[in-house]
C-alpha cells in the first residue's frame, strides 16, 4: 500500500487536505461527483462533445482518486485492528 505522502495528488484531485479523514474524503468525492454530474452547468460554455469528454475525464480522475484513498484508509483501519490483537 502507498505511503500517505505518495497519495498527495489524490487528495489534491478531491480538493482536500492530506490530513483529511475518510469521512471528509467521501464527502468531497460525493460533492465533486454531484458538481460535475450530467445536470451540471459548469461546462455549458464548451461545445457538447468537448463538454462530455471533459466531464468524463474529470469524473474518471475523481473516481480513481477516491478508490485509491478508500483503499489506503481501509488498509490503515485493518492495520490498527491487527495491532489491537
């Protein structure tokens, strides 16, 4: 599993501090997914094809960042649980 310092780009992608809790990671992810959803007006100034491509690429990036951070936090939680045993 990655060191937390290697995860910095994923925290940046989700617009949060690398000191964020998993709940903050999830909240930011859901906020960004909603913000850039198909109903969003953020990309209305772009032609439709560019609009769809940009949304799709951005959503893929935030999905990837969320999945990487989720795996990190789950691994950290497992490590804490094993240390208790």
